[in-house]
């Protein structure tokens, strides 16, 4: 993105880049040793700072995960849009005004995971 000090151009370039972003999921292998679980934990208005203040960063539940994503942003200041962005995680970030419009089928994270063989 080459738009130094032009915030509108930076945002437009970001939106253009995100509109092209997609994630795909490979089908699960039949080999039991290669299979794994995915746990999505989305708690309304709970941040890592909140867990730190509650002295719960090392909670036993969190220590059981092989991968724990802690350095990301939902690009939302409140939980409704954050949850929508999570549910549409297979595609890039949409402008806030588009979050309440129907999303393309390929953007639905849980449908994509189900198609790859994951079950609830």
C-alpha cells in the first residue's frame, strides 16, 4: 500500500486488498493422528487486558490449546460487529456498513469448516 499520509487512500487500498482475501480449508484426513479439534471461543466484551486484570491469563483452560491467537483485531469497537466478523472470517474485512448485509456463502467460517469435514 503506497499512500503515505493520505488516510483515505490507505483505507481504500486496504478495502481493495481485503475484498480479494479468502481462506480455504482442506478436507480432513482420514488418519486419526492427523485430525484435530477447533475451538472458537468468543466472549462478548472480554479482552486479554480483562483476563490479565483478573489474573486469568494462565487459566488452565487456555493452557490446553496448541494454538492460541492473542494478537489480532476484529476491527470493531463492540461485540456485535466483532461476532459478525468472526462468523465471516473466511473472507477479508468488510466495511462496517456492509456487515449487516448478507455475506457471500464462501465467507461463512462454520459452513466452510463443515464442508472440510469438521462437525459440531
